C-alpha cells in the first residue's frame, strides 16, 4: 500500500500513533454505545460499503445525507466515524487499494455548508495519512446546481491531487460503467438484496463488535518530545510542507 517504499511504510506506522497527539479531537469519544451524537451520525448519513471490488481494485462506498434538515448534521461525528471504519479494515485486513466514494447529494442543501468546519477538514487530512489507503475516486451524483460553486469554495483547502479525483456524474448509470460488477443497493437499482440503510447499519454493528479494540487503539500515542528536529522536518515535508493543524483558524 506504500508502493514498496520502506520510508513511507515506516512513516505510516509512526503517523498512526502520532495522529492521536496531533489531532486528539478526532480520536476521543469514539464509543457508539455511550456517545449518542456519534450514534446519531448513522441516522443522519448512511454509508454503504459494497461487496466486491472495481476493476481498479477499489472498495465502493455510497455516502448519502438522509435528511435535508442540517441541524443534526454533525461534521465532527462523521469524521470520527470514517476513521473508525479505517480501524475496522486494518483489523480485518485490507483487500483493496483505495476507496471509490459516491456522494449522493439529493438531500444536500446550502445550510449544510455552514456545518462544515474548515479547520477540522485540515485536521482530518492529517489524520487520514495515518492509514494506508486513499480516496482514489470521488463521484458526485444527484447534486443541486450550487454544488459546483461549493467545490470552488473548498478548493483552497483540498489538494490538487484529491480535487482532480472529484468527478460530477449525472446518474447511477454512469457510475455502473466505472465500478464494474460491484452490486449497488436496492435504491440504486442494484442486484443486492440490501438497502442503503441496511448496508450502513451492517458497518455500525461491525464497529460495535470491535468497540473495545477501537478504544484500545485510541489510547496509543507518540511521545513527541523524543522526535529529533530532522525527523520533524522530514514529516512536515511529507505533509506537502504544511505544518500545524489550523486548529485555531476561524472563518467569518
């Protein structure tokens, strides 16, 4: 997954622990049983992780906002949830080379934009480097007309590499052309017997089953004071030269 680079492999392993000290807000309260806000995330947004792989060996997941009301949209909980899924796949063993993400934006409204936290987006990008997978393809479907402008707003906070992978598509017929034999949920005229919500709930149960494991992972941290200046500089360069987490940045 590190493209046969020993240095990238060592960096990824250490970053797995370092991320918990650099981005602590994303690695606390990750207990679905005792965190009602996190549990509510599964009702507000459904994410189905589909069986099988695309011709490019990507795992397809469909992300859908279930309600047009933005009050219950908790961006931080959604980010924590995505990182928890990464713990699950690391534990089970990766059999894919990246995620092919399909965002169904049928219920996405302008009010949802106000719920996005720019500083947390930067923090999330740092945390994701702790895991050996990437967002290989990002498709947007059923999107309202303002989405193209919204993408332009977030452009300064998204790497050009990732932005180049965002592709707007008209409908699921176009999606089928690129995902191969991966079966879509019932709502998308797929051949699987599961609905989007049922598939999403399966992952929720998987995360509940490894609850103790996730809590143990969250207790792992790096002793940053033991890092040499050379190593810190090297990590900053591997982060594309961006130091810090913009944790205190606010946008009016």
